[in-house]
C-alpha cells in the first residue's frame, strides 16, 4: 500500500513524533503484543489542545508508517486529511486519558495473551519478579465494563488510572502512560514481561515465592538510576536500529 509522505507538509517536531510513534507500533508487532488491528497507541501533539496521533484503523501494526498516522482532536475529528478511520474504542480510551493527564505524552494499550490472562486473575499482578517489583507500586486497576465505546465510562476510567503509570484493565489487557513514546514503550515492555513471567511461574506448579516489602520499596522508582539517568532513551535508539534492520520503512 502506497501512502504519500507527509514529511514536507508537517513541522519537524510533528514529523519526529510521527516517526517515533510508527516505530512503537512496529515494535509492538515485533514483540508479539499486537492483536491484529484492535489495540492502539497514541501520542499527544505538542502545542495543541489535547490533539493526538493514533493508528489508522485497518492497518496491521507492522504496516504503519509515520505518514499514515491520523491526527484527531478530543472529539474524534480529523485535523489532517486521511483516508483512514479511527478505532472508536481507541478514541474513547485515549481521549479521556490525554484529557485527564497533562503528563500523558503517550498512551499504549495491548491485548496480549499474558496481559489478558493476568488481568483475569483475581489477585492481579503479583510481586513475583524483578520486573513486577518495578510496577506494583505504580499500578492501578479498572473493572471491565464491556468494549470501550461509551463516553460515560470515561470518568470512571480516569478515576481508576489516577496518577498511575500502569493500568490493568480487568479481563481486557494492559495500558501504560509515559511522558514520551519511549517511556510508554519501556513501561509496557516491563509490564508485559512481568505478566509472562507470572503465567509461566504459575504454570510450573511449584509454590510461588513473593518478593518482600523491603525490596519492593527499594525498587520503586529506580528507573533513572538503573538506566544511568537516561530512562527509556538508553534503549530506544537501539530499538530503532533493530527496526531499520528488520522492518524498515516506518519512517516514511
């Protein structure tokens, strides 16, 4: 599918955001977190009143390019001409989080097998692994209300998320909020890893050993220290290089 480039029609700032968001979509596909076309990642457009970029509904995540992303406002109106529709459930979830959280530069949502499996467990995410120990102190939960098509769910979703970085949507999937696209992606990498580890550990049948409160407190908020002060940017350039080798074309 040929999609004309928008590179010369948008600002350098918007183009950089589009490239990083398209990369995030392709990385989600590469790591096996996509659900055909049915999940979504959004990125707030700087300098606008809550406008954000989101995926063109109908393209697989490994097909998405910087130019194919759709720019919409808080009412779901397209702010730049596009032949593609927007996922209604994606609009409901992402619009309400961008509205409530000024720090939500990026919102990433998945329906991965492990994520949905843990979201269906009454205890939720357990402190079983180093990965989960980073998450549990910044994790919130939202009860399932059906496919997110109804505006009346928005205030309840906002209240459930609060100021958390990680949100487990019960019987549904996972969601992360980041100041930037790399931040939201790295948060989801740990969230997904923690869920996969939990399912694997429980499947082993042995007695589970939970991490004590002391190490949990020690691991809360250690991200900057563990990444030499670079946060997600320690890993993001390498991930872009991986894409350029294995699935180029996202930056068109």
